[in-house]
C-alpha cells in the first residue's frame, strides 16, 4: 500500500524520487535512466541490458515504461545495406521537469476540488447563536 501523504512529507526525498512518485517507476527503471544520462551516446537494448546486468526482455520492459513516461526517446538507426535498429537516449531534463510541473498543477487542482467537495458534503451547519434582547 502506498505511503500516506503525511508519511511521504516526513521522509527525506531526493530528486530521483520524483521518478517513482510521479510515474510509479521501479528501481530498475531508475537505474536504466541513470545509465542513459551518464552515457554520452545513445544505447541499444542489448547495451542497456548489459550495463544493468539484466536479461534483454527485462531491460526492454523497463525501457518501455521509461518511454511511456516520457523520460527517454527512441531513435531509429538505419544500416547502409538495409534494416535498422533502435537506440535510446534521455529526454531533455527541462522537458521532463515541465511535464512533472504540469502534472503537479493538475494534481493540485484536483485535490483542491476534492477538498471542496469534502467540505460541502460534511460541513455541519454552525449552531446559530441566540440573539439577546435588551
């Protein structure tokens, strides 16, 4: 079960924790993202799997989650004799940050709406104070 918001606020978080918090990424996803950030050239699935010491299929699933979250980009490289392969590189960090900021703003607006609905649903009418006649 996920931690409550108050528990999350009490924990020490690092910026990489945003990957998990915003997109539910797993430890392997974060490791692959770090590898891609630290590598100057884009990597193939086989190279990624080797760097994180995992099976190709396991690395591929993690790469797909990172692609879906928008943290990495896929590029096609064509062979001169025909055929192609894909390489992966990290998305520009400012684009990722902008997306997370938009997501946070949307979440904040939704939470504000839910809090308002809660207040309206459970608000008890304040007891009226009797007027004193003099």
